[in-house]
């Protein structure tokens, strides 16, 4: 039996009322009941959901022409050790200077906890990862970067943050909810839907804190 101390759900709940990027209606899920117990012996629904709505994982094709897609992703890359970094005091872009103060283990998935996790409505001034921060994480040898915003960058016309990561096959996990996660190491489970040819896919993400026993 796996010695699990705690499981923290870090996913957004999907609903037609959920927060979506820039409050754009085209990003809002559409959920329809297609069968119910008044007209059938079963209950069924259909859903229309954008790949970048809610908690989701980006693959290189999102930014890079002919980049890798979701169906080529190995699960070994999304069931991995991760380090949560508490950056709740940052007000704008997370820079190299902000990250240089933190412990960043090589080969880990890094999750950026900011004030975004404590806001329910979409904030057009959300905290994001600046290009210098993305390049610093790349140089530290991380395998993925997650953030508690619906976008990892904010109106950067050259998509410099996405490119710094995706061009180096560093995964991007967006739309996390890290309010309950302390700054420490966890096991991350963030398996996306296996959708052929997709540039992104929804994820049910969780942090697992393993019980280490008495010291």
C-alpha cells in the first residue's frame, strides 16, 4: 500500500459558470443533458470544452508549427516529483530574480503558487511567468512548469515565455489552484486526456504528499 499522507486537488471545477480566460464566452464550456430519467432509463450529457479552458496541459504544437501533440506524451512525464514555489508576494511577472531565491531541483516539475490562487474572478493583471523567469527555469533543468493562472504569460506579443519552455520540450500546466499547497516537494499526478493531434488537453491534477513516518 502506498503510504499517502495527503492528496490535494489542484484542478479547476468545470462548469458553465467557471472562470475562463479574459471572460471570453467562446472559452466557456457548454454542457447539455441529452438523456434523463424522464425520457430514458439512463442519464447522459455532452460537453463542448476548449482545450485551453480550465486546468490543462500545453504541448509544443500550441506555439510551434509541427510541434509534438498530446498523443505522443509519455505518462512518465506527468506523474513525477514536483516542487511548489510560494511566490504570493510577486505582483507582476515572475522573473529570474524571484526564482533565484528558491530551491529548484533539476528534473522536477515546478509549480508557481501566486496570489492568483486566492482570486475567483478573472483578473486581467494576473501574475504570470516573465521570459527571464522561463529561461532561468529552463537553465535549471526542469521538466515542466505549472502556474495558477489560465495563461502562463500575459499579452507578450512574441510568446517568449511559451517559446522558452515549449521549444525545449518543457511542459506547461495552466489553470492550477494552489491555495492549499504549501511550499514543499510532492508527487504530481497531472495526466491529460489522450487526444490525437491535440495541442493541449484538460487535466485532473493533484498533489500527493507521501507519509515519511516518524523521524
